[in-house]
């Protein structure tokens, strides 16, 4: 899927924050979370939780400004996340790799060749277990929860850990309601 022409216009109209300011502010947040956490696992959880809360709030902005009527299918949801929302909020696009569906779980990978949150960052040896960009995973999970998808997100590869690209895997399943069979 290419970013639709109307979505390119929307992306260009959105007020942008200087990428260096975003990177440095995010770095300060991560640094403080690491200082306040007892373990790297706890820091990962805090980053994900913050992202989840952000995702629950930015989905409204995304839906209104991206002028999305309705996604045709789950692949369209994945494409909108990787190509439109990432461009709107981070200024990058992700290649979307859809994996075979199993047990009603829809899985796709987002391949990032660049991640603005990683600029100016090197993980020291004792923080190699840190998922530095875990706020992105949380934001995706939070946004999907708002539109009734239960999702899990995990990093399969990370450029900060000397991988060639960053790969974020998203697994989603439709939330069940009482009236569902």
C-alpha cells in the first residue's frame, strides 16, 4: 500500500516537532525511567505503559486527521499503522510484513530502517535488555485497544542492539463482546 495522496496532504499539514527535540526529550524520559526503576524489565514495562496511555489518546487525532473511513480488513489496519500513522507521528514509514494468520491471531511485522528515537543513543552493556523504543510498542497497543483489538507487541530486532534494522512484531485479536458467539 502506498500512502494515499490525501494522507500525504494530511501528514504534511500536521504541525511537526523538531526531530532532535523529540529525540532528546525522549532520551531524557528514558533516562529518568531507568533511574527510577529497579530493573531493566521494570523500565521496559514503564515505557510500554506510557506508550499505551499515549496510544489511547492519539488514536482520535489519527482517525480524524488521516480521514480514515473504515479499514477494509486487518491487512489495511497493519498498512495504516506502518505507513500512515508512523509517518504522521514519527516522520518515518515502516515496511509491513504480514504473517500467516493462526488461531484467529493476526500477526504482522513492522520493519524500520530508521527510528528517530534512536538518534544519538548507544546502549551500554548493562542495558542491553532495554527495549529503548518500547513506547512505540505501547502506543500501538493502546491505539488498537481503543478500537477493540487486543494486541501484543515485541521487538524482534533492534538497531541499538547491532541489528541491521528494527523489527516490531504486532499480534492482534478482535476483542470479544458478550453478544459474540
